[in-house]
C-alpha cells in the first residue's frame, strides 16, 4: 500500500507541482535504521520528505487525533503512520518507534515549525528515541508551497538534508547528552537552507 500511494502521490505532485530538488541527499544512510526530523507547517512537507527519502519507507509519528477521523484512521496505518499522544506523552510513546528502529526501519518525526516549548520538547523526544535505539538522527528542512494553491503555481520545492547527529563514542550520556543534542538539533534547523549550507544537489 505504501508503494502504491507513493507512486500515486508522486505522479499527482509531479503533474501539478514544481520540481523537487533534494540538497545533500548523499547524507541519507543507504541502509540501516535512522530517525529523520523535519519542520512541519503543511501536509505537503510530509509528502515531499517521503519523496526525498525514497526508496526507503518512512514510518511517520502522527498525533493520535488524526486516527480519530473516519477518512484517516484506516489509511494512516497502511502508509506506516503510528499514533502518539502529544498532550500527555509517557514511556509508552517510545515503544513503537524503538521497535521499528530495531527492526531496521526509518522513523519520521515532525516537531512544530515555531520556536516554542512544544517544539523543543518534541526535539528532545526525537533525540531520546535515536539515542535509545543507537541510530543516527538526520535533520531535514522543507522549503516549498504550503497550500495546494501555491503548489499549482509550480513554485520550486527544496528539501535540505542536514548532517547527522551521531550517538556513538560520546563522553556524555543520559539526560545531559539528550539536552546537548537537542540544542544542537535546533541550531542545525536554524542553519539549514542558508547560503553557507547549500552544498550538493541531487
């Protein structure tokens, strides 16, 4: 189902939208599991991040409210999305992503697009998951249309892939490491897409 929906969505977006350019795509691991974290302000960034990572399938962490909608509750699991309670996260929120990562999959997490306490908390969550699974964390930034109307204008679409956060052979551990890496992730997000970070196009 994921492959079918991918090809259908890619055909529609190619027909109506602008060209997708992936910057620094070689930074994406070719195999093995990893966490990819992207800014999130529109449903389009979900699609174009998936296009950028293909042929790897992304298992997206999505707020549980989406699974309560009749149209989505049957579709989302078929495209590898899984629910999370953002209002009241607990230890159980780690169970599904850790299981997926330990099975060799890619997990996608979208912190909020603004600099808020929720934004930082979600970044900490992504870092915690990558740390506990001992996998790389890859930052990504979507820069493109935010509405279907903007998509129809064929505005260029770019996805920037940042340098991975590594969790091996580090002097810190536990809470201090997670805090430091969360701040590092925030700094990478701020720099992604800037002139000094536009390196390789693929």
